């Protein structure tokens, strides 16, 4: 059996260590440079989405945290609260589904947008389509998922994606519950 010298073992090990250290340093610098821009882009996307789910709002308050998510107040041109925009999430088939829901002062959903979703293509990803999302709009109260012929406050489940449909509905219902808590009543 051949004996290895220290040089035959140490030189490749030190070389690999230096390569890994340099790569780590480069990644850290890159992250430091890009992280603020990514955060700014995410903030701009959230602001744009707030306007989508509550089109009548002229501005929004600062973000407030609650147990099951966050919310902002939707304000008119005089700074009066005309509703709220909630960010909530629930676990779907492929992971967490994060949504933003607008609810006016009367408790009606003004809009719903999906912020992040990792569901099955062609099935659960159909939750992003307008015909599914618009089922919530202009309705108030708690929503339930049904497999056929949806009525008032019922959401027609996506074919082959009942878990996704239920997760999105749970997140909207969380927004409705936060709305009730924030406004101090059942609307």
C-alpha cells in the first residue's frame, strides 16, 4: 500500500478550501448589492397589488401586523378609511399560497390577488385565473368551497385542485376574520 505524503493530501484540500471561500465571498458581496433592490422591487409590487385589490383607494396606511397576516387601511382622497387590504396565507397542495384581499367598509371583497403560489401546473395554478379569483368579489362573509354549482358565498372548486381551492378560500376567510377583528364587529 502506497503512503501519501502530507503535500499530496494538504495541497488539494487547501486549494478546494480557498476556492470555496472565494466563491462564498463573491456570493455574499452579490447578495449585499442586490438585496436592497430586491426588497424595493417587492415593496413596489405589493403597492401595485394593493391598488389592484382596492381600486377606489387613493392611498394606503402603513402595514400593521396581526396574528394571521398583515393589513393596511385603504384611504380616500381625504385620508378617511374606506376599507382594508389584508395579506394572508394558507398551505396548498404544493406549499404556501399567499394572497392579498381587499375588503371595503361594508365587508364586501373588492378584489383578490395571489402573491405567491407553487401549485401543479394546469390544475392548482388555475387559481390565478380571473374566473376563479372573481368568485370572491362583491361578496361578504365566510366562503365555502363546493364542487359544483356555486351559490352565494360558495366558491366553485378548481377541477382537480380542491386542496388549492380550499387553501385560497381559507386565506380569504382569514382576511374576513381579521376584518371583523379590526372593525370590531360582524359585517
